[in-house]
């Protein structure tokens, strides 16, 4: 990854949020699939309809990212028949509960979202009992008695369901992302008609920032030219909002071992903090 991307993007997101929407803007912008903070008309109804689904996926994604170093190896071990003494599985039950509440409280006007949600719930109904059995098997250390025979039998059922789950989950995630972008564009069209240039710039910054973050590949396959182009576009729009002093850090979390933790470099996590403030 090119030096300073993450730090610069985080500063842009927070800065735009402060200018455009205060504390509530910061909260919504830092959500994984953030919804717009600019409300009115029928777009509001659509935003409110998909928000519970986005919140449900945000919670699942947050856990999955935090424990990726354990979740992925567990799946690979179960798939390959290699054995360990512990396993880490996704929070299937919590996701199911959140999606069921979302369906009950807020039906969406989007058939693709509704169908994708149903598809995920169908797979969750199948995988949760197997996941519970696997978790109990390892917690109770039954592998000490049967030399992992029970694990192999459960894995043969779990792995195909896990792969099916990820396929349906990704379809739901994509459907929500597409609809969320549509709502941004609808709201932007409204503000363009009303000649509200600052509001339009704010939404464009949000969209381009989200696209830029998606472009960044932890494995080193980032399209750096596209990222640079996006950052230039973000800078231009921030300038229009009156934010003119924008700087990119030359620090690199990967190469500066004495200064930064890096999961990409070390395969383990640590704790870092970034701060942003306004001098008055």
C-alpha cells in the first residue's frame, strides 16, 4: 500500500463529517456502509428502510474484521482436515437475530435486498446448529477421546454451508451497497436542483472516500493510480468546502516497525490511535 493512504483517508472522512454534519456526521460516516446524514422527502423512507439491515451487517463485519486472523485459519483447518485445539466461528446467531428484527421492523422497497436477506436467513438456519455442535465439541475437548473423528464429521457438514453462507452474505452486502449508493445519488440530484453546492460536495466526498477504501488491498494489489486519482478528486471537493490545508503523511505502518503495529507485517495486532482536532 502506498504510504499515508489510510491516515489521509481517515482525516478526510472526519474532516468532511465535521464540516458537513457535526458529531452525528462523524458517527454515520464511520459506519461500514454508511447512510447519508442529509434527510428529506421520499428518500428518507428508503434510507430508514435499509438502515436496520446496514446496521446488522456492520456489526457482523466489525467482528469479522477484528477476528479475521482466527476466523479464516479455522475455516481452512476444517476444510483441509488439519486439526487444532480451539476454533473461532463467526457470530451467526447475532446476525440472524439482527436480520430478523430488521425484517420485522422495516420492510424495504428493494426486492434484491429482500431476497438476499431471505437467502442468508435460510443458510443461517442450517449452519447455526452445526456451528453450535462444533463449538461444543472443541470447548468440551472431545477430540482428546475420539482423535478428531467428531470434528471431521461436523466439518464435512459445516464447510459447504459456510461457503454457501459467504456467497449469500456477499450478495446481500453488495445489494445494500448498491442501494445505498443509489440513495446518495438521489439525494445529490435533489441538492443539485436546489443549487446546494456544499451539500453536493459533501455527498461526493463520502462516495469517493468509500470507493477509495474499497480499492485498498491489504495483500499489496492496490490500484495506486486509481487511489491517487480519487484522492485528488476528494482534495478538490474539500477545497470547495473551504478545507485547503491537506497533507499526506510519509509514514508507513508496514515498514516502520519501531513505530507502528502492522498485521500485514507481523500477523498479529496491537493498538494504535489517530487524533484529529480543530484549533480555535
